[in-house]
């Protein structure tokens, strides 16, 4: 290999690192805020808790982070889970109903809720694996029906939550840091360890990359998918519980609304391809942070909530385009030609 | 056809570099009207690059392409197509969900006011193009509903629709069965008689001899020679294509009997008892000894691949059983078979073999990993050792173990897949078309590998469409016909003519 080639290879490897682009997006948001209002970054301590926009980004982003972690695995197998928003609603409704109306302790209600949410995910997986239904359709069923189930659980009411332990999940702090963040950190760590210290991650990637070949290599794709959909469901249930806890009420109509799209966005921005295969858990976390930071920045900049999705979409499109080798090549060609002309 | 007339297509002095690799240096040849001209060479000899320079996929650094005496320099395949050079690739490059009609005229339909498509005109032209092939294919049929061979003819019709004078066929027969190949050859002869010049690329030498009028050999990106097919021997051609490597392939023969005898006396590795499934194979009996290589011979569709799939368990058998070293093995669960040590290197590298976006290293260790189970990971050191070992031992051309496998050439991908199975330490390895689509040099290496694995005691079942390959590699050959085993050959009795006689004689 010539020296010139080696140089391009090492340059390429930086560009090829998929984490670069969500980080670039974040840098853009940070730069924007530095210019328009540096107070965005101020973090103060009130009542022994950290307080400020940055903390909000993380604590409000926690739910999408949980969803994105599960979604990453599902997408890696070549699937997608559209039902996570609905499962959030069921999770919130179920846990709130168990605690508030049936008088269960949280220590019992929470595991039951997660079990139920996991079972719903398992059901999704079974439709995909045993029913051989395309994931987008299989999970669409629960996406539509799930909210009905949530309404059924709460008897169409918003369930108010007063249980202090329950509220702590959404509003509590440990060492000044919101509880939900600790939870995300713990889930991320456990998942990353389970996936990269065993061969699970590689096998999931193999299934997503070429499912047919994975069968010939002795990989039990069906079993892996069931696990992955179940995990995704359970994490969605947890996100629903957090959501309900943070607003002290479980609203079966509103909890998790359109959150499946945020989760998919976060995963894609984070560098995991929708076609399956290679995945990046940390990338998805970054993606979720970027989404939340954008939302909050626009809110602070006084962009009306109804219009906010437009600039948000522009940034997302930008990051996605930058991830495409082809697009980058075309841009650099244009720049080169422009440079020669001038 | 007069020989001094202006050649239909004249390629002179093509040079092309990719980075530091000189892919083509000074390649020249002429294609006459009304001839089938084969372009020959090993993988990497420069056949594809030459074609791509002619069809505008690549632009050569120097050299010219003249069509009917006029220089052309197409900037895209579409431009080449419009100037009269049609190309059909091995993997059909059409749109499976559109109709035959749409595929033939796509991008070239006449439109009327408001961009309305003139379907009447399109239909007439598509019919005319299919007419040239003397084929009658339903224009409304969805392309994906047709067998691959038909799809290829549709691609041909598409190429002819623009009134091509030059037709390039790149490995057109690789995925066709015998009857389909015959039909394609019939069409090729038809087109030749109509004065079209055909450039034919294939790895099957028999087909080269049967079809071509002349052939041009490339080696390492250089032009070697152009010869008339008439009177040319296979030996001479191989000598041209391979240079020095050719002599090595020659010597092997009588020692075979001794080896076959030795293997027949060893302990039984795999015992297949009346294994069968309707529409696949009738009651297969096979006793495979340690270190023995058993070939399955027969025409396409005789049940060879079906045998392989049943033994490995990707298909479920309805009858029969498998014993490995006297122990019953559960049939029909590939992961179980791999755990026991029965593995299949499938014939379909792309669909059933590679994980395109994973690295060479990962592609090599994945079977070993699934054999051990997800919770018992192969350590990184062990993975690196495996990758290093096989890249070296099999002389795999890759920029390194961390290259994505899709970046490798077909032959090198095949070697990686073989490494995958060897790394998983099989007891019985089934090789279905292990050398399909790879060049003769790499083929010789794989044959050598099979020999040394057999010496180490690995039992193998081998399937190959190239009979001479089974003749060279196998200690015993089972001949199949109509999904039944109809005969067996052993040692030096295995010859191509003996196999053919078995297939033909049986009533």
C-alpha cells in the first residue's frame, strides 16, 4: 500500500466512526445556544439537586433513551417496533392502576408491569418469528390496539398517582442527579456488558445482516428475536412508568404518544442502519440526547410548539445525510470543483 | 464473413489504474460482426474491468474503443447502450416487481402529451425484441414470477431492444441448469447468425469451446493472445490462462487407488440410513469413513444439493436417520448439526454464506461461536489467531482481518467461508460447489486443501458441477439420477466418462 493510500485510510476511519455525526449534530446545537443564550448551560443547585437546561435534557430524554436502547436491538435484527409508544401507555396505566386503585406496593406493581410489557414485546416477537409477519405490520397491530388496552385498564380515566415511591421514580434525585438518569445509566451498562461481553451482540448483528446465512451458521435467529422484542417491550413499559411518575398521573391517551418515532429517530441518528446488522447502543443514547437538546433549544428560543418539528426535522435530515458515504462524496466533489473554478 | 473488413468493435491499448493497482495495461482485441468471442482469464485477470471500460462504467486512462470504426467514449452504461453495446450480467439487473414489458422498455418509452406513456408503441417494441430471440414470454408477467433463465432472456431482450450490434454476456450461465443453458446457447447462435458480435465471459471452459469462434486470453491485466477456437486444445488454453501454475495441476493419478483403499478401511464417521423427503431424495444410504471424500455426481436436479441439505438439516427429512460415530443425531436442526460437527458450505455464497457487512474475522469465527453458544464467547485473541492463521494459510487477499467481507472478490469470500467451517472444527464437512465462480488458480488451492484435510482425518462430501473436480478430489463417487443413488465408483475407476456412462446407462 502506498503512503498516499494509507493516509486516506486513516482519514477515512475517523469519518467512518458512526458516532462522529450525532456528535457533530450535538456540537451544532451547543454552538447555537452559546451564541443565542449562554445561560442555557447554567447549572445551579437548588435543594441539593442539580438544576438547569442540561439536567432537563437528560432527565426528560431518559424515556426516549430507554426506548431507543430496546429499539436499537430490534432494528439490528432487521426489524422495527412501532408499538413502544402504546406499550408505554399500557405500562404507565397498569402500574398506576395497580398502585393507586388496587393498593399494591410498588415493589410488586413494578415487576408485574415490566413482566406484562415484556410479554407484549414477546408477543410482537412471536408474530414476527412464528407468524412470519413483517415486523412493521406485526408491531403496528399492538401500536393501534395497545392504547385501547391502556384505556381498558384505567377504565378510560386518567389515574392520579400519590404513592411517594412511585413518584420518586420520576422526580427523585440521587446525589443531586435525577433518578431516571441513574436508571438509564444502569440499564445501558447492563445491556452493553451483556451484549458485548458475550457473543449476543455479534449474533444479533449476523441475523440482521443476513438472516438466511445465519441459519446456515447455526444461529438460532428466532430465539434471538424473541428475546430482543421482549427486552424492547419491557424497556418501553419502564419508560411508561417513568413518564407517569414524572407528571404524577397516567393518561392512557397521552403517555408515549408518537414516542416510537422519537425512538426510531434516535437509533438512526445514532448510526444504526434501519436495514439491520451493525448497531451502536451508545450512538442511540447520543441520538436521544440530540433529539431532546433540539426540542429544548427550540422551546427556549421561543419557537412555537406547533412549528418546532420543522427545524427539528431539518437537523435530523442533515445528520442522516452526513451519515451517507455517497452524499459526503458528492458534497466533497462539488466543493472540489468549486475550488478549481475559483 | 470477410476478415479484413473493419472490425465491429475495436479495443486498443486500454490502461486503467485503481489507486496503486494497475488493473489493465495495454489491453487490445477486436470483435467481428457475427462472431462469439470469449474473453478468458482467472479472477483478477481484467475481464470485468475491460468490459466496464467498454460499457462506460469505468473510464480508461488511455486507449480507445471503436465501434464500426468510430471512436466512442461512453460516460455511462446508458450511453454505451444507446450507441449499440448491450450488456447482460450474471445477476439479473432488472426490477423484479415490474412486468416483463416494463423491464424491457424502462427508461426508453416514448411519451406523448403531458408525459403520457405510449404503451402501444412500447408493447410493439418489446414484442419485436423478444421476437429476435424467438421467445414468447408473457409481457404482463411479473418478472419475479419467472425462473432466473427467463429473466436473463428478458435482460437480453432489453439489450437488443435498442438494436445493439455488440452484446456482452458476463457469466450468463452461472445460475442456469442444463436445459436453460441450451436455450441460451440457441439464442446466442441465432443472434450470431444475425450478425451481432457477442463477447462471452464464463468460467466454464466446455462452454467456451462449444460456443466461441475466437477467444482472447487476459492474464494479470495484460493481453496474452487471441486464438481461433478451431483446433485449439484445452491444454494449450489452460497454459495461456495460467502460465506456470498450470503444470502443478497436472500430476495426480494412480496413487488414488491406494488412498481410496486406505480410507475404506477406516472407522465409520457418519452413517446415513434411508434418509429421504418427498420431492428431494429417495432413501439415501451412505457410510462415510474418517478422512474419506465422497462425491455426489449427477445432473442438476438429480438430488445432489438436496442430499447435502438433508444431511445438514436445513431441510427436514420425512424418513431415515443420521448417526455420527454411532450416536444418533437429531435431523432437521442446523444449529444442532453444527454443535455435533456436521457442517455445510452452501453453494449459494451470497444468500446462504456471507454476512456482507461483518468483517473477515467475524465471518470466520461465527460458526465456531454459534457452536459454543452465545454465552461462551470466543475471546478476541482467539478470533485474531483464527483470522491470521487462515488468511495466511489460504492466501486470502484482503486488506486485513478487519475488512468487510463484501469488499473481497468472490474467490476470496469463498476461502473465508471455508475458513469459517474449518475454524468450527467439523467432523463431517459438506462442500456444495466449493469452487463455483472462482478462478482456476484458487480452485487448485482449494483442491489441495481438500486433500490435506482428508489426510488429517476430516470426512467430506463434495458436490461439483465440474466433473473433473470430483474426479481429482474424491475417493468414492455416488452417482445420482432422478433423486436416487444409481451407482458408485471408487479410486481410479472414477473418471468423467465412467460417471457419464453411469448416468446415461441406467434404465
